[in-house]
């Protein structure tokens, strides 16, 4: 009989991520999000076919919203997958397997690379189409496209963290509803730069915002693992993610509002 120590840990997480990834991308909830993403991208393509004046600001926003919708549905789908044991009453059975719960959570977190990969293919195709039509995205727009891909990973990690700490099938849809309608308002304020779905107008601020999203993704992944992992094993990644969030957050605040004043709020 094999024991936990006998399990080749290096191969467990990739195997789990492949199995979970295939189930995730074929999940009806995620497929619904993919439909929204394709519709958003189709509107951008339609603008080119129509031969009208096309710009990333005026015509690319629908594609951006479509990919964001894919991320929101990814969050609900990952939450649904993470709650599979509770839903099917197999918690005790899986607890007896040689694969530890942190490995299963890591496999599900890695599985979010699958929908993120789909989003990456879509945004690369749009960027290539724009370049072929003489509308190559500039550096800021390229970072915005990268942010949409990272947002898939962030929302997927949020869905798994919600399953770990608020194990109810009703929580993720409520959070998804909140995210969809979360808008910072029209009056500019520095705190708007900390909204994950906000876009920055300069290359420097957009780069910091991308790093901010990466820090949030790592933080929620650590939060998801913290439910079943040893706290000591998560000290370094927790400190690293919080440091990245703090540094990038300060840089965003400083760039969005150089002087302390009303523009903060």
C-alpha cells in the first residue's frame, strides 16, 4: 500500500490540473462565459468588416467586457468544482486518499490556466487582426489585454477561495453579481486605480496595475490554500503577495493623485 510519502508530489499537481482543467473548460457555466467572450470579440471583428473607422477605445471595449464576463463565469465554475466534494458527499472518501487536500487545491488553481489560455488566444487573435488592418495596439493597450488574461486567473482563484472559506453554492453567484455591477463612478479619484477592472492611461501606471492584479491573484491563491495547508508553508508566498500588492498599490495611488487632496476620494 502506498502512503502519502510515496506519492510523487511533483507529478500530482500537473495531473490534477489536467483533469480539473478539462472538466473546467467543458463546464456549462464556463461555456456560457465563453459565449459572451466570443460575442464581444465578434463585435470588434464586425467593426473591421464594416470598414468604418475603428479604434481600440471605441470598439475594443466590447471584447474587453466579453473576456471579463468569461472571468466572472470562470469564478463561478471554479467555485462549483471546488465544492464538488460537499455537493456529492465525498469529503470523507477523498480525505483517505494519499493525495493531500493542498495538492487538490493546487491542481484546481492550476486548472484556471485553461480558461486563461483561451482568453490569451482570443486577445492575441484580436491584436493580430488589428495589426494586420493597420491598428496595432500600443504598449498601454497590450498591457490592458494582458490584464484581461490575468483577471481570469484572479477570478478563478477568488472562486476557489470562496469555496474554501464560505462553502455555499450561493456565495459565488452573489459575488459575481457584485463584480459585474461594481463601477467606481465617473468622478476621477485615486482609489479607482485599485479597482481590479479599471484601466490606466499610461504605460507606467498600467504596468503597476498589472503587477497589482498579479499580487491579488497570488494572495487569493494563498488564501485558498490556507484552509488546508500548514501556515508555515504559506508564510513566504503570503508575504511576497502582500508586498507586491502594497508596493504596486502605493505606486498607483502616487501616480493617480500626486498630491494628497480631494482627488483621493
